[in-house]
């Protein structure tokens, strides 16, 4: 039985080269397509995160708008008190002071949820514009500092120095006194958290008011109160500087980002 062998002509080197180039081109095109796809995904993710970051900055701006107005009002109020009590009249109208004095603290809390997400996930690398990235980093650094000044330094001074000083001097009646207009504006929540306050005040209101009218301070006590107003104002002004600077920086950052991510 005869076996027939089929003869194959060997490929020429040009054919091998052509096949290699075609394979190389196919693999390269695959890499290019994958890189383009990843780049497109990164760009989309970058825009999504930047729009969310813009919303966080805008929330900070709203917070700063209100904070600056209130702290400027308090700064002006305490400045007037310093001169009135420290260099003007030597007695204090405690009824008027009880009505006017604002014990609230207006503090800044940096809204940075998206920035922290971008930082922890490595998404900051998606931001190709280096000027925007640097501006974001500077903004967050200053916002964190403004928060520390507001939450830590000011709170510590308010609780441990300001309130400690005035609480030592002002009588109990000062804190309990309510004007007729304030009594009328007591809310349902007030009656729930202070269920006996209104009834007790109806019984002792006249004595509370009389105690305020009869309380007189020594020169030393008035000077201590004037110094308390002064240092309260000083701390407010210290925080205000950073709040106003951060507000301006936020405006500039929003303008810079929205120029690129406005669509």
C-alpha cells in the first residue's frame, strides 16, 4: 500500500512578517480601545464627582453667609457693650441685657463628604486640571482650619472663659427672666421640655423682675463683664477673618470649576 506525502511549500518570510504585523496591530488596537474606554469612564466619573463636590462647596457658602452675618452682628453688639460698660455708664440694665444678650454660638462645620470620598478612593487623580486640583486642596485645608477655629478654639473660650466669667457675676434671675413678648412666643416644644416653667413663672415672675431691678454691680464686677464682652468679641473677630477669607476662596473655586464642568 502506497503512502502519498503531500508536499507543503514553506511560507516566505514576508508572509510571517505580515501575519506578525496584523497580530501586533490587533493587540495594539485592543489596548488602545481599552485605554480609551477607561479614559471615558474616568472622565465621566470625574465630572460626576466634581458636580457633587460643587454642591458641597455651595452648602459651605450658604453656611458661611449665615455665619458671617450673625457673627458680625454679635461682634458689633459686644463692641458696643465694651464701651458702654467699660467707659460709659457704670450700671447695667439687667432686664434689657436679659432680653438682648444672645447666648448662641454660630459655628462652621466643613461639608467635605465628597472630597474625603475622592481622597480615600484615589479619585483625585481623575482631575487633570492641576490648577483646579491645587485650588481644591488649598480650599479644603483652609476650610478644615476654619472649622477647628470655630469648633475647638471658640467653643473652648466660650465655655471655659466667657460663660464662666459672666455666670459668676450675673444673678439667677437674669437667666430665668422672660419678657411678656418672650412668654407669648413660647412654643409647644418649650412646654414639653420645661413643663413647669410657664406655671412657675406666673407665680414668681414679679419677684424675678424685682430681683433684676434691684441688683447692682460693683465697679470691679462691671469691669469684669466689660472684659468678658471684649474677649468674646476678640474671639469672634478672630474666627470671622478665616470665615470671610474662606467665603471668598469658595467663590473663586466655584467659578474656576464651573468654567470647566458647566455642561
